[in-house]
C-alpha cells in the first residue's frame, strides 16, 4: 500500500490516482496520526496537478463513506440539492437558500448541504438559521422536517467528523492562498445523497470536472454552472447577470453550453442587483423580495434557478415552463408561508 508521501510524489510528477490510491490518500488525510506537513504537501501537489472527474468521484466516495448517515434514503430518489462550492469572493446574496424555499413550496423535496460563511459574510447556514432552521437538529427531526416542510439542511460540520483532522491544514493553506480539493468536494458529499443536483462552482474550469464527477457518482439528473461576471471574476451561481457556463450530467449529460438570461425571455441584469451582505442585510433583502420590492435581477435569478430545478426533477418540460410557477411561489405568498412554517416547526 503506497504511503501519502509516495502519492504526493506521483501527483507532483503529473500522475493521476486510481480509485484505490485516492482511498489511501483520503484515509491518510482523515487520520490524526498523519502529520500536517505531509497532508499539506499532498493537497498542494494534488491541486497543482489538477483533479480529474474520476479522482473527485473517488474522493467523494471516500468521504461519503465516512459521513454520518441521516437515514433519509426514503426521500433521496426524489430529492434535489441546490448548492454552491463557495469561494468566488463575488459578494452575492444567498440565492440558493431562497431557491430551496421556492422548491419546497412547490412540493419538491430538497436536501441542502452547506456551511456557515467562510469566504463570504453570510453562508447558506447563516441565512437559513436566521429564517428559523435549527442547524443542530438531530436526524430524527430532519426526517420529520422532510415530511412536514419538504426540505432539510444538513449542516456540514455535523455530518463530516472526518474533516476534523483536515481543517487545520486547510486553514493554513487557505491563508497562503492555496486552494485544495476540499474547496470543490462539498457539493459531492451531501450525506442525504439526493438523486438530483443543481450545482454552482467558483470557476468555469471546474464545471466539467464537477459534472463529470457527479456522472460517475450516479446522479440521476442535474447541472453544474458558473456565472462569468467579467474576464476576471465569476460567481458560483446561475444568474441573469452573467454569461453562464453549464454542463449537464445524468439525464442531462448532453448539455454543454453557455446560457444567457435572454435565452429564457428574461432581461440581462446588472450584477449589482445580486449583491448581498451580512446576515442582517440578507434577512432584510429576503423581506424586500417577499414584499415584491426586490431588485429585478435578483428576483429573476432566483426564479431562473428554481425553474431550472423544477426542470431537473421533471416537474416541467423545460426551463421556460418553470419560470411562471416559480415566480408565483416566490412573490405570491407561498415562500412567506413556508418560512412561517419553518419557524413553527423548529420551535415546537
């Protein structure tokens, strides 16, 4: 069995790892006995080589196996995750969190997996907690939430104890500006294993990698997307303010394209419409949105994502057909009622 140092030498020379070698690397990274220096050397070399879709899928399998099982298999085949990698530093509002509420209001089962803000002022966990979700709810409560609310939020630190021995190295490398495989692994290791995924990523180059990994992992249908703000910046979202690089997987594997707002009869928005802030700011934006006074580009972006998700799970024949029902749910009171139900559920 190769050691982590042997695997580091292999990827430093540009070699790719087989699934069994990735399993060895994952075990070493998750082990308390392996030194932080050895872990940092491997992660740096692996990132510089560039992860292949098969390597990402193998890492995902290794850390899925180490995750806490929430026992939601009865819902997984119908469920979708609306998730972003984070790390884009674009300052956008928590679009995916509102999309979750739109979909749950439509009766679509949603299993969202995420964390508090790390590279942003307000992560998905921060906003959903601000809207009433209990991040520390045990699995039995979450199973009841799937029945009563139609969605759950899996707070990543509670479901991935193996990351405990990797966190210090990740933090040290991040301080040096070094990304690692863990910057893009999160969307692949949802402990609920939903069959459908709408995934946003921080770079155009990672779109085909993540789509390919989800294909290998057996996702039923989905889309990976990156929004290009300009030549220098991008966002881990599908938006009406960007050129969107998209790649499908599963039932939508034939999709490999650029999507624009105009393709769906929507207006191209200024990126400033999508800017968020800290938790208090984003909660105020939610209230403005639900009152029908939100920025048009933000409203359209939430609607576009929700419509895309409705199409991914087979509720509508194409994205355009999902726009009107998604807009009605967001602005017609259904999402406001869902938030009220969330607060009541987690307080009871």
